[in-house]
């Protein structure tokens, strides 16, 4: 079940390769995500020191009255990946024009996982072309429905 989604990711970026990764979270962050609080807007994945982190992801407190001291809703959160996957992400991140973004956070049984993707940014022309294709598909579906 999808808990949080980066809705504008496919408008801004073209995905090349996707991965599933676990996220290291505290208990109150898990509760907040399960109640569909949180945002991935503007977030990205960075690889530093042999570890991968989600930066810019916002998870507001589950209960503001029980907030632990020093809680930062935008703290970097570690991703749980194999060493081989982290090495691959590090080499792809170093390439010019590529970045790594989280597409969605979902629950898989008891676990909370993130779907991340290696992407390259779209230009204005690419975005317009996608919008034209979407409008054409919507129009053909409308015509076929009315038959």
C-alpha cells in the first residue's frame, strides 16, 4: 500500500532504473507514515561514506504533544541497501545529468520501504510532449467511451 508519493516526479524526471530499499525510521515516524503524513516533494537520495540517505523528505510528528526533544522532521534518513546496490548508485550519481530520487514510500507487510529511481531531468520540450501524449490519450478514450 502506497503511503507517500512524489507525484511530480514523472513530470520532472525520466526514470532509468528503479530500486526498492528499506528505510531506517523511529516508531513515531512509522506511525506518521502509516497515517499518510509526510512529503517527498523536493527530496533526493545521496550516497556518502558507503551509505545512502534520503534528504529532504518531511515526516511531521505523529503526536505533537509527545514529540521527543530535538526531533527534526527533515532529518536525513538512512536507506537499507546492499553494498553492491550502494556502489552502483554511487557510480550513477557521479555521472553528469543523473540524480537519484525517491518515487514513493510504501508498506510491504510490516516493513516500510522506498521505491527509488535513477533519473535524468526532462527539458521543457520533453514535458510538453508528455502533456500532448496524455491529452491525446484522454481524447481517444473519451471518443471510444461515447461510441
